[in-house]
């Protein structure tokens, strides 16, 4: 029996791994992920704004100096104060744009308009908005005639960042962030969702095609139906496992050797200081959560741990759902007939995906716990909860129940499979499948 299953596994595996589509997607996905991580740095490096010369018509008489000093570091922006009417300045081709400030800007902060002869840029517009806003606020504060009011306001202002430290079972602390955990959990969930549907339906489609070609009738003359079903499931599942393992290895290598080279030295040093607990968050060059995210994605060990959990629940989830897809594929003659029956597999997967989105609100609710334990939804919901640092016993109970459920589901699917592959010309009902499963 083992030899027959091994032959089928080898055939299913080599047939799919040798395809160009498998090779391309396996190698292309990590490259796309790397480009997504490197995109901000590449954009900042290669996208230099075009030089602009703006005329400033300051009818209020109080804004130009503040704008001039506030944009001094923008080397591509040149400002000129002009006293001609706004209409004349706008028509002057010497200027790329004209900033017109109304005389009542203090009472009407919206009375400022930037006229451009070409496409604008968000950096220039946001900088001008901020400078004008701050200058109006300064003038309004001065109207209260309170000594050192600007200094008082600066001292009162507080930039708050509530750090989160998760205490694990050993009692030690670990810096964490719910936002980062949410994004990581959803990414892991989406990967599993994609693989369960894609490879599960691949098993079903392959069985339907072989059934229509009468190949199954020839194969079962020398191989038992249950061996054929298990061999096909394990062969296709091995393809998914190999693909995820390759992704994990490539991403670990990129995190260890490529991504650090793309980081500025200041950011890299602050990430190291944060990981060792010596960083003063007030002096951080970027948002602390961003530093924490960078630290996670430059840690090969952390990425390897995440992919380890993905593999555990990918294997269990695929085996469970592939058994259902195999039973459905054996019972029908074409994809159209399978569309109704496969809803029994697709709907729980979709429910798990939708519920995983709500896990971020509170991963420790009763609903989140049970959805991560019930085998129909546990693979994706548990992956969504893992980045939040849930107790280890919940993970292993969920995995154990998932693999036990696969054995039960495979036993039921095998009973349907051995009858269904010989049925032609009739669209089976759910009652038929139940009757087939009860045959001895």
C-alpha cells in the first residue's frame, strides 16, 4: 500500500513542480515582497522633485517671511515676493506657480490659493499648508498678550506613544504592537486562504478530469481507491509545502542580508538599540511602531518562526479541506456540477477569512478562541491570533484537533470516493453523498 501511494505522490508532485507556472510564481512572489519592502527607500532615492519657482502675493504682509524660512530646506523650491496684482502674476510665464494670500488670512485661514501651471506635488502643498497654519496660530496666540505663551505651549505639548510589552509564560517581557500583529496575522491568514482554495480545488479538478478521461477506471484496477485518493491529496499538498518552504527560505535570506543594506545607517542603528532596550523613544528618527516593524522583518529567526506556524496549519488545513474537495470531485462529472457541492468547503473558508479580520479587536474573546479550535475555521483564525502572543497550549490543541479531524474527514471522503468515481451521468445530491459514506 505504501509503495502504491508513494508512486502516486511522486507522479502528482513532479507533474506540478515541473510546470513553468510553479517555478515562476515560487520565485516571483519573494521578489515582489522584497520590492514592496524596498519600495519606500527606492522611491525616496530616485524620485527627486522637479524645480519650481513660485511667486508669493502676500496681501496680508505677515506670511512671506515665515514661508521663506519654513521652506529653506526645500532645495528645489524658489520663492519670490511680488507686489503686482495676482492676475498679472498668474499670467507671468516666469513663475511655475503663484501663491496668493488674502489680506484677512488671520480671520479667514482658507483665504490662500496656490495657482500652478503644471501638476502639483503633495510635499509642497502640505508644507505650505502647515507653515501658514502655524503662522496664523502664532499671531492668534500673541493677541492674548500672555508673556512667554509660545514657550508655555511648547512645554505643554506632549507626544505620547504608549508602548506595549507582552509578558510571556516564562515571565519575561517582549515589545509588541497590536497594529503590527494585525497586519502580520492577516498576511498569514491570506496566504493560507489562497493555498487552501487554490490547491484544494486543484485536487478536485484533477479528479474530475481523470474521471472524464476514464483514467481512474484503469488506475483503480491496480490501486485501491483509498490509495489513489490519499496519494493525490498528499502529492498536491507536497507541492504547496515545498512552495511555502521556498518562500520562507528566500525571505529569511532577504531579511538577513538584503533588507539591512537598504536601510539608512541611522534607522539600522536605532533598530539595534530598540532590540537591546537602549533606545530613547523620544529621539527615534521614525515612528516607534515603524522601528519595531523593521526590526521584525530584518529578523530571519522571527520570519522562520512565522513560516513554521504557516506550515503547521497549511498542512493540517489542506489535508482536511482537500479530503472534502476530493470527495466532491469523485462524485461529479464536470466543474459545473461541482460548483454547488463545493460550497460546503468554500463557505467555511470564507467565514474563517472574514472572522479573522475581527480578531485584531480582541484576539482573546470566546468567539475567537472557539473559531480557532473548530477545524473548519481553525487554520486561518489561529494564524490571525498567533502574532498577538496567545498561550502556546491553544496553538497545539488547535493543531492536534485539526490533524485528528483530517483523519476522520479522510475516512469519510474515502468511502464517498470509492463509490463516486464509478458514478456517471447523474448529478449527486447531499443525500446521495451521505448514503455513500454510510456504505460498508
